[in-house]
C-alpha cells in the first residue's frame, strides 16, 4: 500500500506536469503517478484529468496509450485506438484496442478505416479483428468479402478473419451455398474452412468448397510405406510455409513463423518420423503439455479459442491462433471449457500430396539441436 507521503509526491508530479509540455524522461514517472492514484482519484480532480489528457497525447499510437484508455475508461478515443490496432494487429495492445472500440458500440470510425484508401492499414485492421474473436465480425467483414472493387489481399484477409469464428465461417459457407462467394476468394476460403474446428461446418466446407484435386482425394498408403518414402527437405520447407498447409501460422522455426503452438526448431531431436507423421494425421492424439486448447465464451457473446497463457484472481490471458494474446476479466466470462481437440487442425494431409507429406516429414526430421 502506498504511504501518504508517496501519494502526495505522485500527486504533485501529476499536477506539475499540467503546466508545461511533458518531457520524455518524465513521461514514465507521470504515467506511474496516474496509474497508482487510480481512476477514482484522477477523474475527481480536474487538474489530474488534464494531466491524463496530456499523457494520452504523448503516448498516442503506443501500447501505453491503450492501457491508459482501458484503465481510466476514457471515451471518444476510437480513432487513436484504431491507429494502434493497425500498427500491432497480432500484439495484445492492438487486439485490446479493437476490443475497446467494439465495446464502445460506435464502429463508425472502424467501418470508415476498413473502407478507406489506405489498403495496408485496412488489411492490418482486418487481421486484428480476426484476433479479437468478436461477434461483430460477420457484420463488418462479410460485406468486404463480396465487394469485388476492393483489393484482393484485403478481401483474402477478411476471409481468414471470418474463418476464425463460428458465425464468420458459417457466413462464408452461406455465401458459397448461394453462389455469392467471389471466385477470386474460393481457394482461400477452401483452405481456411476445410481446417476449421467445428465438425458440421468442416463437413459442409468439404462439400461446397473441396480442397484442390490431387491433394486430398486419394487414400494414403500404409504408414510403413509412407515412412519409407524419400523426401526432399528443401521442398518440405516450402510445404511448411505454404498458406494452405499453414504450419508457419502457428509454429516458429529458427525465429521464423508465429509463436502459438510448440516451437519446432529442434523437433527432429525430440520425435522420430513415425511420431511426426502421427502428429500430422491425428493431432489430437498427443497434445503437448501446456498447449491444451480452451474455449471461452464471454457474457457479450464472443467466443475465444486458444491457449491459456496466464491466470490471476481477476483475469485470464488467452493466446489465439496467430499468436495474439487477449486478456479477459473473469467477471466478463460466461463459461469456459477445455477442448478435447488439438488447436492444430485435423486433416492437414488433405492439403498435401503424398510426396509433399514425405517432403514435410524429411524437413521436420532434420530440424535438430545444433
């Protein structure tokens, strides 16, 4: 607990900062002062509120800005929050920023940014939206998917984001069923929807948007025969990074990829080819300790699926596919339950030819401790 003297010192620092521009070296001290004083003390004092406004201006575009807006429940900051989300689409700060925007109920600035001419920023925002797991995704992104006047990379990112939620994936399948899914997005939609974790949607995707011929329509040879095949590690590395297979979306190899599932830089030293093949064909058969997936449903109707990375008495942190971490207050959680399925999607072999499976196995087997 803070002493009375310390509290007054922090208060004096905060008040003194209002009268002049904040020097960079004093900014962190002022942030600490405001944070320790807390929302009630700050919001009750006009000069402290002015100090908070100055700090927000000084930290705009940074993760600190998002933390302050969240802690002090500052309204009318959506434009600045969107700016942070576009800079940090896979980081906690960017995802939290968009969650604050969506929670405000005013998505006009977000809709405008998605429709804007800055395609790179809009694409990053769509990526961040996918990481929120928000219930508003279909309303925001399905119109973008069908707008053939927009850039293809942006619309492909919208497909990936929508496939992250059950309602979003269902919306894409409805478009496909009604023959309203644009042709230039069908390959991306097929790759994403054939890998979703909802069995009924995955089965529908297999009918409406089957994977390209030659990659999943032939029965695999016996395991012993497949393991005996000669693979090419160089081609296997290309398969690993290929979007339709998606290994690099969840695993890091020698500093490259996304930190979500287990790092694979030394996987060849830990598992033989037989175990590697089993993990590809049946990922839920042996889930690594610490990488058990959970589904968390919030009281506002959002569904977050990912790995529990930390938990306190008041909040829980979840790392979702893509590597972004979302912090949720336990008071906002309606229910949560562990998944019996691995966060690694089943059916990856459907995105590869038999030879490509052998190539991927060869590549993984050579990833050994140096």
